[in-house]
């Protein structure tokens, strides 16, 4: 689908892509264009560079809060830096039935490990926070940068994985018979009929292999978490609906060069299959083609080679996408944009290229009232 | 001590870096170098999509250890396979072990226990160099092309965390052995690959600080990869009358120079610079970079 950042819709932009391709920079630039067109905009980031952090004002002192970006835009522009642990804690705080239950979870050692290291926590929390912000309707548009990941697809799969994990009936059943609510190990008797032979073997295996200490922590955690499961599950459903909503558009960012093509095509297909709306595919940091630069030093040879390789890769990607989806190639710029001026210029360049990539019929339709 | 003597004495060299920094190419080039020095070397890749075979010029290995060149082997490791091996070792009855391996509870556990994947990967490397793997060649050094996600430092600190959290049982025992192995500077080393750009350099410096703080260790080597060629009038202003290519080249090289200066100031320890070459990723690029890298490693003191 086509995208126009100066238009009031869509209300949600999700910037996805594998690590190191410039997602955060693009998200910030999109936010500037959107706010520049008069729409109150929030940019939610995860992993900005030091200087981008300074520019947006989302340093450690801000601690996840939404802060005003000192940009001269007609709409307000705010930014936040997401922290998985903090969002997770807040969620526990919200869904825990009593303060005691909350403290039991937050003080649990297994939770400590889980919140910091379980794959997918950051991704899950990203969409959680997005859902909160969207529900509050304080912004005309929210631009969500996504956590760094090797593969773009992680972002979509991780939230479901973590809900499955937290809500894993199998795991709860496996752990429950081991400990009572005081955390004492007791003979697993009552539920064994239901568990059956293999699960009993599994328990004894887990006992031998994992050790009781971790199991006790896990068991306590799952027992304490149980009242929260319903809230979590319902929430995950809502988040899924939000991502699949007509008002949510994904912007896929990829690196230049041939090796990025399979990932890009794979992700585009997965988004479409899952019923999500994919907007433009952005190939970032494309080395420009310099057919007329005929120097013979190392720099000229290298840049001619890079330009030719990147152009060929773009042609190939365009061919394999079948020409229906806008493909925006952003050229490598002399310096990575980190201050507001260069970010705004980067965003304007993107917006211009978007407009040029839009089919002519759409362009005319957009002009009419 | 020369750097290549230092690297050549290690049993495990972990090569870490963000995606797009040329980490895999560097790991493969290091493998070529060690193998050429007579170290029997295994390149270990942990990625559902195989990539190193392409750099080595061999067909995908499908998880097996395959010979690539004299003294050089390659394996694509599935971490779950290592956890499965622990199960099979514990549960002697094959049919029961197989049913456990199919159980969703077991899979949730393997996915959910923080650090288990890391221990499985490192535990595999440990078994390889100890010759405990059935049907495997004798290996002197494992070069691990570390997963690009997250900080490489968690890979190395996970075993200790796991031991602290669990303490008992065979996984903890494996974790304890692995923790001792990776915290021994005579056995395990770390090479950090980065581009000379702001974000990757910042992350490399953070990784270095985290490693020092958590393990009291320093990386053996930093590779600043993908450098644009030095501009002829380096350090000067925008060249007047140069073509657009020359201007972009000079600007990008200036970014490199600035970040290299930051590294020179803040990175204590060996640093090696490698150029961006007009060669497609493959054995030819590996050979070219291995030659450059070998020359630097053989110098008495790098940077």
C-alpha cells in the first residue's frame, strides 16, 4: 500500500528490519516529517546511537518517559526510549491482584533472569507499550522503532512465543505438583494420574538435569504469575488486533546488496500472509552509481564496484517483488544523520521518494479533495 | 608475544560483532590462518540458515562436521541438538528419551531457561577440543562465529550466571565446566569485529567494558573491518573540483578516521584494520582478507 506521511493516516507506523540497517534513524526522520505536517507524533525507540539519543532527548534521565523533542514542527514531536525490564515490571504491577503477589513476582530470582534474558521480552514489551499508547489516543501518529534483532521476523514471532511460554499450560502442570504454595517440595501425587508415565519421567529428568533450585524459582514464579495469565492472554489478543488493524502500516528497512534480498522477500511474504499491511520497502545506504567517474585509484575502483553491485541488487529485488510494492532506495549519505536538521532533510528526501514511487492514479486521487 | 602465537595457543576463539560487520568472513579468514599454521581448526556456526559453507566454498553441511581444507573443518550447530544430547545421556532408555524430546514441556524449558542455549554452544566447543565427540576429527582450536543477536558478552557470562542460579544437576555441571573454560585466558579468547562507524564502535567499546567488569577479561583482538581506502589528501578539507564519487569517498573515509581515532584512544589491546574490498563475499574474499590479516597478526605488536 502507498504511504504519505503528511496525510493524517495511518495512525501507526511500525519500522522493522534486521539489525544495523538504520531503523532508528529512519523512525526518527519519519516522526519529524509527520510532526512537520502538523500531526502530533510520538517516536518510540529502542537502540538509538549516543548522538541520536542526545538529539531526541531520551537519555537515561528520561527513564522511558515521553519527552518533547526540541524540533520546530507545527505538530508536537515526542520521543521515548523503551526499556524491557521497566515495562515488564509495570505490567506485573498492573495485573497483580495484590501488592503481595506483585512483590513475590518482582522479587523472584527466576523473574530476574526471565525479564533480562528471555528472548522476545523486549519485542513483547514493545508491542505492549505500543498498545497502551495507542489506546490512550494522545497522538495522531505513533512511529514504533523495533528492537535490534538479527532477523526482522523475530519481531513478529517473539511476542507470541513469550505469551505461549508464560501461558504454557504444559509448563504449569509440569511444575505445579512439585511445590506447594510455600515453595516446599512435596511428593508429586495428586496430579500424576493426569500427567501419565512420560511426564513423570520428564519430571524426574528435569529434577536430575536442572536441579531443584531453579525449578523452585520457576515454580514459584508460575504460581505467582497465574492470576496474571488471563490479563496477559487478553492483552496479547488485543495487541495482535492492533498490529493487524487497517491503521497500522509496516515499513520494512533493509541493507543494500544481494545478501539482504532473501530476508527482505521472506519478511514481506510473512507480513502479507499474516494479514499485516506492508507499506514501502526501504533499501537504505545504497551506494550511488557513478558511471562517469573514471578515476583509476582504489577509491574509484571500489565505489564503482559498490555502486554497480547495489544497483544490480535493487533491480533484482524490484523484479522479484513484482513491481506492485513501492521500493524506496535511500542513497548512502556522507554522514549518518543525527542532528534535527539532517534528520529532517533525510525524512523529506524519503517523503519525496515515496511520492515519486506512488502510482500516478493514486497521486491524482490524493490531490483531489 | 606475536598475536598469531597468542591466537594459535587458544582452544576456543569466539568471534563476535553485529550483523553486517563482516564477522563471518573474518572468522573464516582466521580459520584459514590457524589451519595454515598447522592448528587443526573447526569453524563453528550457530545459525539456522547456513552461511559459512558459502564462504568456504563447500556445500551446506547440514549439521555434520565437514572437511573444508587441510586442517580446517566446518560445522553448523543447532543448539537444541546439544540440549537433546544431554537428555539422551541422562535417560538411558532410548524410547523414553525420544518421547521426552518430543514433549512440549521440554521444548518450553529449553527455550525458556536463560543461558541454556549459550551453554549448549560452548559446551559443544568444549567437547570438540577435548575429543569427546564421537565420529569427529581431533581439533586443536574451535573458532566460533557467534550469533549476531545481543551482546557477545552474554554468551561468555551466561555459564557463570547459570551456575549461580541453578547450582545442581548435569546442566549445571556442564555450565560449571564451560564457565571455567571460558574464563581461562589461556584457553578461550574473544575477537571483536566492527565497522569504523559510530554505532558499531560504541557497541564494541561497551562490550569491552562489560567483559572487563563481568569476567575480568579483555578481548584478544579488535578488527576494524570494511574501511574505505585512505583518501589521497587525508585530513584536508573537501577536495575542490573532485567528482561526486571522490567527495562521497572522502566523507565516508573521514567517518572511518574519526572512529579509528576514538578506538585508538579508548581501546586498549591489539587492533587490526581491514579494507573494504571490491570482491563478492566468498572464498576469494576470505583468501584476500586472510592474507592481509595474517600479515598483521605476524607483526610483533598490532596497533
